[in-house]
C-alpha cells in the first residue's frame, strides 16, 4: 500500500476527559481521567492554566505531567495537587510522533482559599520568643552580678 | 560522675554563661525568617511547606554551629582562662570530664530545637508539617550536633589555643555546609556521593525529602548513614581516647 494513502486512512487522535468540573480547597489532591485514542504512539502531557492570571508552576501541581501513549486506546489517570486558590483549567495535550498537537476538553477546577499562614499569629510569636529569651538572659546576668558582688563584699 | 560533670558544665553554660545570649540571637534570626514568610501573601501551599523545611534547615545549620562553638571552647577555652587546672585536680575520671563536656555542648542544640518549635508551629499549621518537622529536627539534628560537636571537642582538646580550636570548628562547618548550596547536587552521580558522605548535606537532603516531597520516612533512610556513623565514631573516640585528650597541654603525648 502507498504509505501516503495509508497515512490518509489513519483517523485523527481524540482525547476525552472526565470529570468536566472539579471543586477543591488549597492543598487537596485531585484526579482526572483521560482516554486517548490514537493510531500512532505519542506523548500525553497534562497542563494547568489559570483563568485569573495567577502564575502556575506546573511542577508544584503535579510530579508526573508526561506519559507515553502507545497506539490504540489508552486510559490515563492524572493526579495533581491544588496549590493556588482561583479558577483553573486542566487539560491533556497529545503530542503525536507526526502531525499537529491534539488538545482534550478542559476540566474546570475551582480552588477555594484556605488560610493556613496568618500574620496575626506569626507576629506575636516572632516578638514574644526573643523578648522572653532576652528577658531571661538579662535577669540571669543581673542575678549573677548581684551574687558576685555579694561574695566580693 | 559523668552526670555530675555534665550538670556542672550545663550550669556554667546556661546560668550566667554564653548559652542564653547565643539562643537569644538564634531566636532573633528565626523571628525575622518567620515574619517574612508569614507576611508573604504570594506564598502558595507548597511554598509554605518549603518555608517549614527552610526553618528546620536554618535551625539545624545555626544550631549545630552554636554547638560546635561551645564544644570547641570547652577544653582549650578552660586552658586559656586558667580554670582547667582546678578541674583536673578534682577526683573525677578524665573520661567523665570530656563526656560531660560533650553532653553539655549538645544541650545547646536541644535548646535550639525547643526555641524552634513555636516558629514551626506558626509556619506549619494547616500543611501537616509541624509534627514531622519537630521530630526530624530532634532526631536528625541531634545526630549531626553530636557528631560535629564531638569533632569540635576533639579540636579543642588538640589545639594549643582557643582561636585555633574555634577556627578549626568553623572551617569544618563551612566546608561541610558549602556543598549543600550547590544547585541539584544530589541529582548527579558524583554529587550524590558528596551529599551522602557529608553529614550536613545528607541530613538536609533527608529532611527536605520528607517535608517538601512528602516521601515516606524510610524511603531515603540510607542518607542518614553518614550522620549516624559520624556521631557513633566521634562519641567512641571521645570515650576511648578521652583520658589521654584531657590534659593541661594540648596534643597526645
């Protein structure tokens, strides 16, 4: 068979993803499943984009963002952690050996803020600990000085 | 007898000694770090875990530095101040003197751990980082502090002057700490060997793998071989060679 003709017979790769929407709080681990159907092997890549203009460091969100995809239908499971609050879109892109990229449908992820670090409790600790230690140091020095002067007199 | 010496050395260090001043300086450093982290509005969930890890690492580095400073002064300092003769005249085994001084120097590290706890509590709340961070500081940090504090004590016993002993201890720490600042060191073959044989580098790597990468405690346990080995070896040398090291003049004769 003519290789060019065989290439035309190959169907376009498709990607389906589930679920369509996810909600989470910061720090929660989420899972998205995708099914990649392709006649040729390629590489599937997970991407995260912010809809609020927040900078997304993909390395923070997921340890594994690329997976090899053999020919035919492959089911992939993507685990990621919501590290920023806001509205995001998670999607899978197939990078085939030949031809253009194929993007899957977006999964809308809404991440609610969770206050884990507040200045209100940090400032008292940042002031109280050195103040307490400083006071104990001064008291110790004064008591030592009095004891020494008592011995000398 | 070791307990008596350790108790006396602890009193000398903590009641009217340098201990409280050094720990006060240590707390000021941690306060500045905690304030900067807590007021950083752009910090995300993972970066907060990294802030806990950074606090443990700074506590370990500075706490061990203070331990080495105390231990490097323990014998050579007493020789220079002229107080060592009186100690040698007491009916106490010389092994008890050197082991007691090592125990007293290690209390400097334990005090640093206690001071670090409130800062770890502030930074680690909500990211499940407080308990593991305190436990890691206590276990891994104590191993490193005992090993390097013991080396500082051996420097102190062998040095003719206090300046030489302190300089030797600080140089050792600098040499061990510098490779930990090289980027991606454990990811190369040679780099991993350097990290594994360096007690500070391997301890910091182990801590970050648990606190930031959320690895299991047993996953990178082999990285603790160097801190454990050095702590055991140095303690063994201090106990075995102690009587010959505790002398009015420096060096083995």
